[in-house]
């Protein structure tokens, strides 16, 4: 069987008795928010008479839980967190989810992995229910074995970032895979993976930077969907790729 993405053809390697679990971050990795997050935060801050965040601050807010970003980066007072978040979520549900788009080639990568028998799941700091809504709007929810996110109660996220979410995803699929890897676009994807004994492949099309990835300990970055697929499938032992097991 062959699978085509752009001008490139990949042969579907037989999985035989070896299976990967690939955990994908959501915003900045699978889906381009197309300004929905940063624009929505700006509108919410303005609506509550709060100082606007800089462009760099807004980019830094994509990835971590919104409540954490608003507290630590935008400096929103505790008593205004709930109304600012509610204003943001209302606009995001009304316009932002539909305006977001999958990054070029990522759906094909997920489908290619599934066709080869690997497990593919989402691990995001977005509230789990909202992550499911976004994937349904983008008609991507049927591609994943599970969607793992933060508690739907916005004030609930703790200080451990991505670590418990990745741990929950691993536990959910325990016994069904031989190796696992995280794919993300921010340093907390890398550190959360490392805390769970996993490697992380950062992608170059999201909100992180090469400096951020390097400081977090990543050694290689996928700049294209094709390169990402190569790096993921390189984890499959060579003898398995050629059907010798």
C-alpha cells in the first residue's frame, strides 16, 4: 500500500507485532488557531479594561492553560480571571474554532500512522471538553484513539503542566503499545514528555522557537509534515519496517 502527501509517496510498512503510541499536541501542532487564541485574548482583555499584551506575550500564551497564561503573563487580577475567561471562551466557540485550520500535511501524517497500525492520541493543555469540540468542528475527532486534556474547570490546572496529561494518556493505552513519543510545539511538550520517560519531536510550524526547543533539550525539529513522519517512523525497528518480525 502507498500513501501520498504532496509529491511524496510513502510505503506503508507492516507493523507486525510492534506498535507506536504517538501523542499529538493540539494548538500549534495539529491545528493552526489562525489568530483565534491571540485575538480572542486581546479582545477579552480590552473588554475588561485591562492592559493589552504584547505580540510576544500573546504567542507565549498559546499552549499553557489559559488561566495560567492570564495570571502569569498578562497579569490579570484573580477576581477578573473568571469573567475574562468566559468572554474569551464565548468568542472562541462562536468564531475561533471554525476559523482554525489543520496545518498542511498533518491529517495525512495521522492517517498514515493509523493505516500502519499505530495508535494516535491527543495530549493537550486545552480543557478536554473544548479540545473535543475543536476536533469535531474540524472533522478530526474520528482520527484519534483518545483526547486527553486539562480539567474542564478553568481554575483547576496545577503547576505540573503537560506532565500529568501525558501520564494519563500513557495509562489509558497501557499494554497496547511498544514505544511512545510526544509531538508538540512548545517547551512544556518536551519537558512533560521527558518527565514521563518519552522523547518529544518538536515541530517548526507552531508557536515555539529553535532556541526554546534547544533549551528544553530537544535535538531535532520537524520542519515539515514529511519530516515529522520520517522522524516518527524511524522509531520503528528496522527489521519490523521490512516485515522480518
